[in-house]
C-alpha cells in the first residue's frame, strides 16, 4: 500500500465510493470503535470521521478509507485493518477544521501507512 492509496477505498470496498456510509458501525480487528459521523474528501484525501462515543471520551477519530477491509451493507458495518489501540494512537483529531488541513491529513496518512499490514477482514 502506498501513502497515496491510504486515501482510496481498496478493491474489496470499491462499491463504497459515492455510497452514503453515515451511521455505519466501524469495527477494528479487536472490536467496535464507533460509527461513521461523515465521510469527506479534501485534497484527494478521502476519510471517515468516526464518532467513538464513550470509548475515547466522546471524541471523534479520522480514519483514511484505505484501511477499510470490508463493508457489510445489510448489517451497516465497516471493518478496518487496524486495532482499537492503533486507532486511538493516531494523530489526535480535535476540530472539523483539521479535515481541511493538508498537513494534518498528511500526518494521519503517514501514521496509518506505517502500521503493519494485516490480512483482510470482513465487516
């Protein structure tokens, strides 16, 4: 996976491009992380803003769509190729303006690109 591909849906999730995934549950390799609050594509850096509820003290996290490993449309679930701890350790998402900050998005992309590869999971 290249740094650029971290911002594009992988082939197993290609149908998600243009699909409204708002409200879908996001599942890491070791459990639920929250639900999709919204999807954005600024500067060609498509990502999900995930509301974690009480898991990360009511915060949201930004997840590049390149880590999506599967989408179950019937169950409204999105699986991602990282653990809850890896998502929690990502560069902190504080405000919506960060989704418009190319430097912040680049840091997020570098972080997720640097994670060890995992086998594909299903949603």
